[in-house]
C-alpha cells in the first residue's frame, strides 16, 4: 500500500478505472506506477536468478543448459501466471471503492459476509502482519544485493559492503519525515532507465545463445520439477524471489488506477524483466563461471560502477515503496481497530496519502539494521525472504474468492474454478519457502507472529473493554428524562462529549454532572465512525440528530484510509445548521487508567500486553486533531 505518489488520489483514477483520464494524466499515472509499484519486483533480477540456479544445485562446474532452461522457464511462467493473470487481470478488478491492498480487500469481504466475517478478519490480520515482515526484509535484501556489485570491481571493497549498506539505509529512514513528494518525482524516470538498461544489456547475450528462448516452453519448467524431487521444490522457493513485489500492484490501485498499472506491466516491466532473466540465462549457458553474479557480469567492466550506482538507487526506490506501504497499512489497521492510535504526520498539504509515522519508522529501521548485521550478505538473507510474501498471497487468494463469490455474485463453483488454480500455485510456493525456515525463514514468521499477536490482543481487549464499559453506562434517553425532571444549573457555551456509543451517556458527561453539578447550554454527543470503505463522500461526513432540548447527537464518518479531523468535519456541520463557536466550545474526553481484573476474558499476560499498548497509544486529542486548548480530560479507572 504505497503512498509515495498520491497524485492519483486527487484524480478520477482513484476509482480504479483509468479510462476516465486524459492522455497526459494517464501517462503521468503510468510513469508514477513504474516508479512506485514496480520498484520491488523490478530489482528482483539482482538476486532471483542467481539464487534459483544455485538452489538447483548448479555450480560453475555443473551448470547444465537443461537446468538453466528449467529455472528460467519456472521464473517466466511465475511472472505470467502469478503476476499477470492473478494480479493484473483478476485482482485489480476486486477494488474497495477504487482502493486495493490486503486490508482493503479484507474490509470488502467482511462487508459482504456481514456478521459471519470473523474468519476474514483473521485472514486480514495474518496478511497485514506478514506484510511487516516483508517491509523489514525488502530494504535489507535489496540494498545489500546492489552494494555487493562493488566486490566485482575489486575484492578489496568486500569488507565495506555491510557498512555502506548500513549508511544508505540509515540515510533512507532519516529522510522519511521530510515526505516523499519531491523524491517521488524522480522515481518514475529512474525506474524507466533501469528497465531499459537491464533489457538492452540482455539482447546481445540472447542473440549469442538463442536457444535460451526455449524457456518459454512450460514443458521445461514441469520436467525440471518432476525430475529434481526435493531439489525442485527448494528451487521453487528461490524462483519465488522473482515475483516478490506483486502485492504492490494491488496495494497501489487507489493511487494510480487499474489501466495505468496494467499498461506499465504489460508493455514495459514484464518484457524488461523477461529479457533480463533470459540474458542472465544465456550468459550462464555460455560461461558457467558467471553463476557467481550473473546480473552484474552481464555488463562490460567499464559499466560496472555506474550499474552498481543505478542498482543502489533502484533498490532505495524499492525500499521506499515498502516503507511507505507500511505507513499506509498501519493507518488502515488503526482505523479498522487492529492497532492502537499512533502519531501520524502528514507530509503533504495537497495529498492526504503522504504520511509519516515516527514509531513505525523507528521500528522498521531497527529491524532492517539487525537483519543486515545478522545475515551480512544477500544470499543469506534471500533464505529469509519469500515466506511472508507467499503467506500474504495465499490469504489474498482466499479473500479474493469471497469477493468474487459474494460481491461479484458468481456461483461458488465458478469462483472456486477461477481462484483455486492460483491458490494451489501460491500454496506450492508457500510450501517451498517453508523449507527455508531454519535457514532464516523464521525471521519473517517471528516478525509476523509478533504483529499478529499485537493485532489480535488489541482487537480482543478493545471489545472486552467496550462490553465492560457498556454494562456500567446508562442509556442517554434515561439520563435526559432524569435531567428534564430535575434540571441542573446551566452555563453558557457548548460541550462536546466524545463517545464510541451514542446511545449511552458518555463517561465524561456523567463525571462532569457528578463533580461540577452543571450542564452547558448546548450539549453534543459526538461519535466518530470508521466506514468499511477507504473514503467517505463529504456529503455523508456529518449526521445531525436532536435529542430533546438539551442534547444533540453528531456522528462524523471517515473512511479507513482517511485521517479523522474533527474541527474540519464540524465546519461542515455548521453549514448543515449546527451553530457553534469553536472558542466557546469545550471537548470532554474520558481518559481511562486500565488495571487487570481478577477475572478477565484474556490471560493475565495478555491483559498486561493490552494495557501496555493502551498506554502507548497516541492521545485522542492529537489523533482527532482537536485544539488542545479546548479539551477537558476526565480520568476514570477501569479493570479489564
């Protein structure tokens, strides 16, 4: 879910249909998608073919033409089936009001299933958690693989690979707070140069070894798997490195639209990747000793240093896409109630999608640097890669089945007939990658498992807390009846009480009446709803309802990809007839101090985890962008 270039969020492309664009706009969106969407998959040639051929047991002495053609055929058909057919042709059509990505798909599927959508939520939690594993590994692996090219220039630089990688990564994470708008303008053109260079460099090599084109015959892929047994399955795990980044196609649907992403893939990215892999295969067939690093050895010696620089820039772009994707996913998870509120900084006045989350940025940097120092080479780190991505792809296929069945209204048989072949392929890739668990594959599983536990704990703890608070509250209508019979002293001004359940008297209101014995002239019960759609139309933002003479209810509705801004939304309420002056309005919030109860719905350790997460949550005042000078906080103690 990359937010690097959000221009499309302001254009009709956000509906997922590129047909509505002018030619200039379409070209701009296509260029943007090349820079942002395809950074990850576009840099896979740096390591994917090398790792796959090595996994197949090939060495400088044993690299046979049949083995190379088998591996090449697997890579080419993985690109055609997994990326082109599954994502570009099918899943790009499964949009949630123009938005894509694993949590957008989860919200769409959950809405279609209604109350029986609990399994879909679990799938969404799994895929979202696994994405964070991917977000940590991608920058480490990509930048390491690019910087390793300097070893070919001179072995004296071997010891500097890890330090240079660390410096680049620290610099990359350090500039995140400045926003990515300026950098994004260069992403598209640089990646276009990258794709053109890697394609052109392969042409002479293919011309020298035209037999490499036989790899387009799927028989070579199938026979390789059948004849190599467990080695074939291990090789398949390495082949998957060629399609990592395919999730970005779907995640960035809302930013660029369906047609620009499809066009960029079919007419530039796929041909360039296919040519480069064929070129690497031709090189190894002609000279098996180049198996050490076929990507960089494709280029003449004079071009080596420029290519290392270009590859490093391209991998930084790939890393940037994943980092901003982690920000987007975190914001969606917060809005969908899967994580506590984190501080979110907007880095662009024009595009709401460009955000920066300091806590996520710090955690990602720590994780990335730990991986670089633990594994120290791209080959070692490649073993850890793939499991999180394959897991996400399996979950996406499952949720895709629900959407095709329930939302597209296909028969269950037809939906299964369409999705099951892709699910079978994804499960095969997942099985192949699970073989790498003890070689480093445990890293993304551990990261994903930790995030999954946090998401599950937050969701379950929040529900238990809501149920407990709900039992202690009294219905708002009963309170109003009591106040009408025995009116308290009234004071001028407007009091706004934030609550998650507008049918019951907010805790802050009850404490205000108990301690101050007064009621404001105007009292508003304010509820903020998060829709299951990415964005909410301005006309549907505010809902007003009068409840007697003393109270009125205001409901503000935001999409799960929007940042709630209460003052802006209340300005819309003024246009609808609610007269209020922000300077004479006080916002009452209840701040709960949580303590573990003797009997709880969760184990004691999970109670403490939930309480810790609750304490680390960003202040509601900041999160909802309420003026701090107008806020009154009422403290309460709650056991959970």
